[in-house]
C-alpha cells in the first residue's frame, strides 16, 4: 500500500483566538490535503507568543510528515513567526538576501519606501527555502518539514498552490455515504460493532435536520475499494434491518 502521509497545521494569531478574525484557511488546507492523499491530523491555534509557537512547531514537526503554519509573517511588531520557527530549529533568524531584493524591487516599482518595518518580511531562518508569493511578493519559507505561510487567505492559497507540487502524497481515502432515517441513539451500538469488525476503515455518523425531521448520514472511508465496499455493504444492511419510520 502507498505510504500514509500526515500533516498538521498551526494557525497563529491573537485575532483568531479573540474572534476578531474568522479563520478561512483550515478548511482550504483540509480540502487540498484530502485531494492529494495527505491526512490532516491536527490543527492548533496559538497566540502571538514565541514560546507557544516554538512548542507547537517542535511537537508537530516530530509527529507528522509536514507542518503548515499561517499568520505572523507581516511587518508589525507582533509578527514573530519567523523568529519562533528559527528558535524551534536552533537557527538564527536573519534578513534573506533574495527576499530583500524581491521586496526592494517591488516597493520601488510602486514608489513606496522600503522601510525597516517592511524589511521584517524578508526575515527567515538561515538556510530556509522560499515559498513564492505571487500576490504580494513577500515570500513564505520552508525549513525542514515546516512550511510557513501568510495568514491572509488569498495569499495563503496562492502560496499553498506553489507548495503542493513539492509534496509527496500518500494513499488517498475513498469514501461512500449511506443515508439512515434514524438518529445516532438508535444506530450507535450496531454501528460500533461494524467499525470494530472493519478496523481498516473509518466510519463516521453525522446528524442532519431537513424538512422537519432528523436523519443521519453515515460515511465510510477506506484506502482500498475492497475495504470500502465490504464495510459499506454492512452499513447498508444494518440500516435496512432497522424498523421503518
């Protein structure tokens, strides 16, 4: 079987935790990872505090194939992600010559001063590789298995488009849905038995409400068509055997 590849995400920013800014990047990353066969296993949201970022980066990069961060690479004093990631790897954080040249050219073309605050966006751990930013020039970066990207959704998405072709992909999860007219309380026991009998699958139940009634969507996920079909057939048989509503 193809290797299972896993990922984690760190969303950085006090504004996310306060509710002032609503995250739009988690769902996009999850969609992209699922599409290419990478399992997004964890998402952490941490404040703009260096120790919190360092702890999250070190914990997740040791546990997963890839880590993606969003937020905290702008020009203001609380944009400390580059410093924190450098600290996590035990590397100096410094102005990258290529990034400095890209930004200097971009600001000069717009007649904007390339001041000290804007120069902060060229800082990254020594030896980091650029993640191109086709939207606003200031690059993200990759160090080890950690990809550091902007928090602005349009920029994050554009950066991620450049990252995806560089990733190794794993065994994709296949899925099948079964509609069940009963609630979870009715099907909990037999569904658990099916899951136990099919440890190579993931079976989820999702309560729904429509047209004045409750029902449950049962979703079977597996990495091979054979495993998927075997479990799906049992789930359908279970639903068929329940009393009609």
